[in-house]
C-alpha cells in the first residue's frame, strides 16, 4: 500500500494536536488557533499527505493517533451548516470533497465522499460513500452501495463489490482501522469491520463477515491461521464451524481459506468462479 509523505513540520503539528486533545474540554469554535491547527491536519488527510494508519515492516498496523485526535477535534470545533447540491440538501458539520476531475477521480451521481478522506487517482465511486479519515488507493472501484468507514485504509487496484460494508473506527484512538491490501477483491455484501485485515491480492467471497474475532481457518489443514486477518494471495469464503453449548450444537461463523494464489497472480474471473462454485460460494 502507498505511504503518505512525511514532512519535518508534521511532528510539530502532531504535538500541537495532541496538546489540543489533552485540553479538548476547554476548546470552542471561537479558538481560531485551534481551528487552524485542526484544519491543517484534516487538509493533510484530504490531500493524502498524511494517513491514519499503515502497515509496518512487520506487517502489523501502525496507527497515527494524533490524526484520529484531529478528526474528533474537527467534529467538536465545526459548526452545523446547510450543504446544497441541487436538488439535494444536507445538514452536517463536515463538507463534502470537491474537484474530483482535477484529482483524476470518477464519481457517479449518488456517490459522496467526506472532506478529510483521500481518493487517489483512478478511483471510481459508483453510488457509494467514503467517510472522513478513510484512504482509497489508486484505480480502486468502490461499487454500488459500498461504504468505506472512517479511517479505513483501502489499497490500490482493489474492487469493493456491490453492498460491501467496510467498518470505520475513531474511538478508541489507538484502535487499528480496517486495512485492505493492494489488488484485493471483496465480494458482494461482505462486511469487514473492527480492524480486520485482508492481505494483498486476496479474494473474500460474497457475504463473508470478517471482524477481529472471526477465526480464519485453512481448509486443507483445519488450522486456525489467525483471527480477523485473511492472508495475502488467497481465496477465502464465509463458513461455519460446530460448537457445542448447553442448548445444543451450533455453527459459529468463520472464514475459510480455500486456495493459495501465486504472489502477483491476477484474479482470473472464470477460474475464480470455478473455485468458488465448487465450494458453493460466489464473489
């Protein structure tokens, strides 16, 4: 996934935001210095020069808490306003993104992205929604009625299929957001939430629910690989595993890794459909 650019002055801004956060109960919209500092941080998110989270060298998420603090302060310091996009009218504290054509982004009528989110060049938004703090990588498709929650990090060349729900997270500030790797395919009506992760090139079959507590199991070995993390270059689907309780035996949800792909292997739609069809699943 692409990284945001680091500037020497960003550390100073981060310190300022953290100080404002520690004194947030005394802040108001009349504090022009606070409003300016928070606005600068949100502008960095909006332009892609800063990002809420990224993966470290060890593959674990690094969360930049000060940017979450900035978003929460932005809500606190912003005033309700009427937003008119004829024939529609909205009442909100956060404006919508603008200048999509200049950014190389295609946005179909019915789609909207909040200011403070970042859409890289080549992104296509069908009627869908991207919330503040989220980052969507180059050439990614956000398909019809898909939603990208606050602070979620979506890689490049990703397809978020119709109705996909990518969860958001602002509080607690240290909590990691959902991270979807480059070249991933998230099938229709999937829910990915609570800081769950999908690796580069992975396919998540339609209707799967992936959260931080959902076991991810290797279909070949029965081994539990992780909780809430689909490995890179794999095909995974929704499944259940039996658990016995006082009231009987029930199937609890899990995600099953059916197949491993070669690194860099593109998703051949026909071959992918064959794999999923053999296991009663779909994209």
